[in-house]
């Protein structure tokens, strides 16, 4: 782990999820604070960890430090899928896959309970999702996913092109599987609602990027206008874990892009709201929101939002326009209201950073797009580890494989960029 990060989170292009009336949920750190536990990162993992720690250790002073405002970063910029299981080439290790599903569904239950208990207005919708294919490459990926579901005993409903067209209003998809798990949400409202409902013993510091961490029994965290001294530190930094050198930089920051259309006069198909997940890795994720807006997510770029300029988003919007026209030819001219990017933490092995990485220092990150559910679950489990208390899912969390080796720079950047370009070309009509 580094004492100084290579960079701190930055605001990207405006995201439609960010509420126009959003107010600050916490003040910036202004002085010197002594805490029993400091948590860096107010995304789903950090907030779940703080919430559970406050229950386990009500006498502790707990602080959550967020570089931006809660919901402005990756946790509020996703496409809003609370996924209850991994996909895209699942591991042949069925026990590992079961562990991931068990943990993810624990996260779904925690989020569902919090939404109900605190009446969080995030459009929580449990309508299931469609895993689909378009061409032969996508069909092979969907077949692999179906085989995995059958081996795991997970229920699903196969759907031909005609059934998909009736439900979604497009004949673009050749086949699909319908799964009932997970949920669709407005992610910024969800994460802000979770932050607003933190227990009184948890203090939230927004707009407080940490610029240095002094090691030692009493770690000292430095920000622009204040410092924190703590004997317990949790780094819940996900896509920014590489900036801190966690797991030797094996959590890779990957920017994914999305666009939303203006509201449609009516849904294109029978269903008023739905989510589509491509089994081809470089295919387009598509969602019809409760506001009758089509959301398309496609395109990846290795790096951070700081490295992206307006020209990148312009190219992305053009690509998304082609994807929209392929799926809904009659809607190809509907204007986009927003095109934006968000950072994922990606690991090659499928297993995140999790656990104690040094005496009194804990970390969690690298959820491969499952951050809402899996990140919530692992944050909950990590709190028990910090408090030295048992948790029924600790064994499953510890069984997840550590992130695999990645080549050093500049080979990593060159290789990651080249691989994404080749995979994008191979995707063909799945794009």
C-alpha cells in the first residue's frame, strides 16, 4: 500500500441520476479528529461497513471520508443493476460460483431491508432481468451461462426471439433467458439514502479526498484542511484501489460509458420497465427506466475519468446512437439527454481484495460490476472482521480467490487497451 495515492476521484460528465436538488450530507473535514475506525470511501461497501460497525460497536467513533459528495462517484453513476450473481464467463469452480451468489444475495437482502426501513425513494424494482444474445458469438456465451445455471440448480426461463420482441419491443435479440433475482434502482438516490440513514455514531465527511496516509499503530490520514488519527482503517475504494497500490495494483480501474434518451411517449414493448444484460462481454446493456427512458451502456476504457475529454464522450455517444438504432430503428433519432462514464474496479481472477492487509488496516474492492450487491455484502462481513466478531458468511468471503497477477506498466495499459479494442470488434452486432 502507498502512503500517497497516484490520483484522487474526479467529477466526470454530468450523470442523469444526480438529483438537481441534492444537498450536502456531510461537511468537509476541517480539523483533527481521533476515531476508533476511519473508512475511506462512501460507496456501497464503505457505507455497509460503517452501518454494521455502528451496531457491533456502538461506543466507537466511526468516520466515513468521501472525496466527492456521496453519489457523485462510481456508486451513483452505474446503470442501476443490483445483480444477485456474476455472469460473463462464470468460473468452472461451482463452489466459488455458489459463494459469489450467496454473498451477492446477502447484499440484495441488506439493501432491500434498508430501502424499506428508511423509505429510500430509489425506484426499487424487482422485475427480474433478461440475459440475451444477438449473433453466434453471443449465443455461445449465452449457452455457457445457461449450462452454469443448470449446474448450479438456478431457475431460469428460456425465451425465443418472438417472446423477447413482445416484452421489450425489439426483434434485435435472437434468444434470451429470464431470471428473477436482483433489482433495478436509481443508484444515486439509493446510495444517498443509505448515507443519510447512517447511525448517529457515524460521522460522514464529504468533499474530503485523502492525500496521504502515515503508517504506524496510530495511522494519520491527511486531507486538505484536516487530519484523522485512527487505529483501525478501512479502504473501501473499489476502482481507486490501484491508486493506493492495493494488492500490488491488481484492481484495475476501467471506465464504462452510458447514455440515456429523452423520455419516450410510451414503452416500446409490453413491459413498462425492464433490464437487458448481454452475455457477450462487449455487448450493450439496455434498460427501460420507470421514466420511460432508454439507457444504453457499452464501451470500456482502461484508466480514470481524469484522462477522458469531451472528444471521448462524443465518440461514445455516436457509438451508442448506432446501438440504439440497431435495437429500435423507429427510435434512432430520439435525442440523448446525457452521456457519461463511471469507474469500475476489475480483477482478472473474479475475486476481490478482501480482508486485513496489515495490522489494523482492512480493504475491500474489485467487484467486477457487482459492487451494489457484492460490495454491500462484503462491507457488512468486513465490519465483523474489523470488530473481531463472527459472521456466518466470513468463510465464503475468505474463500474468494485473490486478484490475479497483472503485467507492469506500460505493458498493462497497452495490453488492456488493445484487448478491449479487439473484443469490441469481435462483438459485431452485439454492440
